[in-house]
C-alpha cells in the first residue's frame, strides 16, 4: 500500500498588487495555518518519505513550515516548477515516476489543479474544493506508484485549517 498526501499552499498575501503571482508570500494566517496543519499531519501518523513542492514562494514556504513541524529535513524537499498551476495530468505523471521504495509522498501545490486531482482520487465524495492549507490523504492499494490510475483508492484524511481539533 502507498499513501499520497496532497496539500494546497497556505493563505498568501495580496498586499502588493504589483508583485508577480509566483512571488507572493504567505500572509499572517498562512504562517499560522501551515505549522498547525503540519501538527495535524503528524498527529494523524503520517510520516513522509518524500515531499515534492511547487517552487512558487507561497507553496515553498508552506512546504518548509510543514516539514519543520513534522521533523522532515527541509533540505530534502524536492522542488518542482511543473507543480505551479498544473493540471491533474501533471500530478499523475510525477507520482507515477516515483520510486517504489517510497511509501508515503506529500505534494504541495495550487488550485485549481490540486482540487481537481484530489476530487478525482476521492473515494468519500467529500472533496470538491481544497481551501488554502487543506490536507487530503489517500491510501493506494498498490505496491507501484505507476499503477496510480488503476488501483483502488481510499480517502483516509481530509482536513482544513477551519476544522476544529482538540
């Protein structure tokens, strides 16, 4: 079995309307939500073997904050330009190319692609939109990432910063 965890980047700042979309940083809420969601990921028992993130600043900052919270070495995050505003087929391609020695993969990216991709994997029917810093976890009934499209999938987690947790 493989585990795939999709995370939409945390809330970003629109304070500078002249700044490029790619370079937007996290706002105060985003800087709060990313570590909080990292804590929830850790509490759910998710231990990634690999983190793959968009290179856009808001996604990269989210990845670093979550990595720090879950004890993942931020130097080992793989940065991927192709995850910046990509379509679901790009997620599929990247995942299918993963080494089968890896059991748990976290991907941090953007809407609308990450919501569309998560909805396509969702066995629970609850994922239609991933708000900022939402986390969606899927168990894949396979030993090979290349079988992503053809294996049975089970949604084991869907959490957002607005969900209340003790």
